[in-house]
C-alpha cells in the first residue's frame, strides 16, 4: 500500500508521527465508454468556454461562482495557506463509548501506521483505547476537506474513520411517519419469532456480491462467444402470499427448515462467437467509466381486516 497522508496524531501534549493508508477498495467491474458502432473509445477534452481552446490539466484551477456570474479563481497556493491545524495533524478532541455513534455518520476508513519514532506512543494509545472500550473523536483535514473522525483499535492497528458532519445527514421526513399504523399482535409476535430464528453471528466472509458475479459471467461469455442463459425457475413454485400474516407464516416455516441449496443454473451452450466491436482508433486522453449498482426488489402484500392493536408512531 502507498500512504496518502503524512502528519501526526495530537493526543494531549503527545504528538505521534503517522501515515494514513486507504483501508478499503472498490472491486467493481470497470467499463469504458465506447462508440457502439465500432468500439472506439470516447475521448473527453477540457475546453475553455471563453476562448474555445483545450486546457492542459496543469492549468486547471478551482473557481467559485458568485450570484452575478463572476468567477473567483483559487489556486493551490491559496488553499495551502488555510489557517487549519488539522491539515497536518489528527487532532483528538475527546473520547466516547463506541455504541453512542450512529453508523449513518460513517464515511471512509484509513489505516494509521506509526513512523519509527512514534511506535511506543502509538502502542500506548492503541492499548489504552482497547482497555477503555472507547473511541477517540478527532478532526482532520484530508483532500482539502476537514472532517470529524474517530480513531479506534482494530487487529492491533489504529483505524481512522472519517464521519459526516451532522448537517450532511438528511432528515427522514416521510409522510407515513404521521399516519396511524395498525400493528396486529399476532403479526408482531410472528415477526419477532422470525427475527429470532434468523439471528446469527455476523461473518462477512459468508456473503458475496452476486450482481458482480453475474456481470462477470456476462463479460466472460462475450469474450468466449458463449450464450448466457438465465437460471431455470423451479416448477410448482408457490404463489405470492395473500396477506402479511401468510407471508410471515411462510417465512417462519422456511426459516425452521433451514437454508435451502441455491437453484442449479443451466450451463451456457457453446454457440457462434458473439460479435465484438473493434476499436477503429486509439484514445490517448482520459476516458470516463460507467458505474454499476444493484438494488433489492421489495415484496409487498396487503393485510386482512381483523381486530388489531392500533399504535401511532410519530417522527421524532
């Protein structure tokens, strides 16, 4: 790994020289934007709106637009003179129990490595955090942005996690929060039982990205000239539950039977090699990519009319 920041942890009167490393990485399949007709890469150029000339990257600066349209230009020299002590230090402000932190605030994670001269102080802070069961609340400026952050111990290493500022979290102001919600005691009892029957110790290695795997299969089939087949649906599959109570009963029964093996998918047939566009020209400048994302498909069902306990839930 290559460090992306160098500075020090400011812990009371103690200064611990450290380096930061990105602790996570994206494993998405990368695509290029291309011309569908011939596979040529799409080229992007930075063009000035005033003179129409292409602008080299080293001549690109940051601009702040005023309401009247006037542009204020900021250079790297201007930003380097910001009066912020956190540009070169992780300033520990206080300590707090970890359970008091709302996970919605978490942003990015970084490993903290000590410099040779700060290993003893680093180990002292790490061990003190582990023994206390608390996390440090700090402020740090990374990539021209000051962030609130936490410092905690993980597997013998200190980890910095940047946080969102409170005003960056949107309020969940949904109309349904002011509605009267009917919660039937029987359904609530079954839902609680379903949660209990599905409760396990979390092991991230047991989960995998099925969307990425399916996308990789499509790409591999294109490369090999194979036909991609959809998994065959099982015959005699039960229909959609007619009510929420029926859905809960079916879910409870399935949970008690234990996890079922995944359905077998048909093996792709060998076929005529798929046509692949050949790039007509090469592009030497920067290209853009396309991001992919997956979403969960919700299941909805109605509720039978029956005696119910009425509760009113209000947005806090």
